[in-house]
């Protein structure tokens, strides 16, 4: 495997470590960053993504109905059963990720986002400087910049210690550590929290760009 597959595998292993021994209350814990889901539901989704991808069930990929079907199909399975399913299919899936370009990085962005959703729900922060965070941000930052461009705003993202994304002469520049920028770009911060980030230039014009694809700002503040 290459860097993308390795990053995905790292997230999978950390999620297993966080969830394998949860009791019923832990499995049923609500996830503040995915308020309609429990920790059990998040594990169902990440396992379901791999199953659907390998089976070619990609119609409606990343939409609410697509992810809801994954959760519904596994509602009666234990977390241990879902982790076993995920693990059994992981080698074939992870081996593909470096070869398929953006979809591989998208898979990492999804799984690392949900790793930290689970961490937030369980109150177990960690691994905020993982390779997956950097790869995930590389994917989401590109689409955030594109979302701003569609709204007539030139936006530049400047992660600490990593290459910037966006034009040099951008009207709005957002800088910060990669973990914070990843969470901000995947709907894990409220509009007020977005305003408090490290901005230069026309911050207000850029805020609408945070609604793109399946993402939109959180309805209230997220504490992580």
C-alpha cells in the first residue's frame, strides 16, 4: 500500500481500538457532530462504505439515502460484528486507494472525519496530527476553495506546515492547524466558530462556501 491506503488503515485501526470494547451505553452515545447518529451508527457507516464500494453499490454515493442504507442494514449487528466485517474487507479496499486518485483521498477524508466524530462523542481526543488528517484536509480544502469560487469569492487555505490551496491573490485567506481546518471544512464547526478562525481579508464573504456537497456548518458550537 501507499500513503493513502496506509492512512486509511491507521484510521480503521484507531476506530477499532476506540469502539471494540464499548458497553451498550457507549455504543448508543449520541455523536454531536452527526446528531442523528450514535457511535454504533458511525461504525455502521464506515464499514458500509467499504462493503458498498467493493460491491459497486455507488449510486448516490455520499448522499443521505446512501449512508442511511448502510446504517439501517447493520442496525441489529454488534459493533464487534461490524468491525469484523470491515477488517475482512479492508485489505482489498485499502490496496485500491493510492491508485484511484481523488476517490481514495475522499475515502480517507471520510474515515478520518468519522474517527474524530467518535472521539468527540466518547471524550477521547487524540491523533490530531495523523497522516490521515493531512490527506483528508488536502481533499476537503480543494472543494472548499472551489465552493468559494462558485460564489465569486477567491479563497486560499493555508494549513500550518503544509502546502496552501487556492490563489495567491485570494480575497480571503484562512490559516490554521490542519486538524482545525479539517473539522471546519467538514461541517464540524458553527458559523460563529468559523468566524473565530485565523482569517485575513473578507471573512464574511467566504462563510457561505462552507456549505458544499454533504457539508454545512454545525447548528451550534462543537467542543473538541
